C-alpha cells in the first residue's frame, strides 16, 4: 500500500506565515493525520536563501525553517528544484495532496489530475 503524502511548496509556507498562520496546523485541521507531511530539500534551500536577507520576508523564511525543524515534517532529500519535483510526482500521485500558492504550478498539477490546494487567509482552498 502506498503511503499518502501532502507535498508542500515554499509559496504556501511563506503565505501562511505572512498571514500569521501556521501552515502545519492548517493542514492538520483540514486533512487526515495519516498523510505524511513532505517538503523537498529544494524548499529548505529556497527558505535558507530567502532567510539570508534581513528583510521581513527573510524573517518569515527563518521562522518557516524553524517550524519545519520543530515538527515531524518529512524532507525529500533527493529533490533540489521544488516546482520540478512537485510536477514530476503529481503525475503518479495516487491519493496524494499538493499545496502550493504558485498559480502556474497549481494549474499544471491540476491538469495532471492530482488534488491540489492553496492556502488562503481562511485556511485551505481548492480554488
């Protein structure tokens, strides 16, 4: 039996933090806890790059890295480019869920027939 995953993109994590939300709490409230929460190594790299800035967005990225390390979030260590990673696995995803606030990526994943959502100010949306 295939373990089910929720794959989370950088854009969703940062959007949630920007709106003073905890993306992992939102996910826990919306989806079954049997799903494995997963980010790619590329997401971590992107957050580290952004976190190197002293801007407000840099602070959000550092907070995101801390959130990921404080929780049992699976990191796919074999992936470097988050968008390519999500597109690749969405073609074979059976029951998996994808969360991204990148509109182009969302449309591409949806076109492959996968379940994809975005984070809104109010929680999770499939619009």
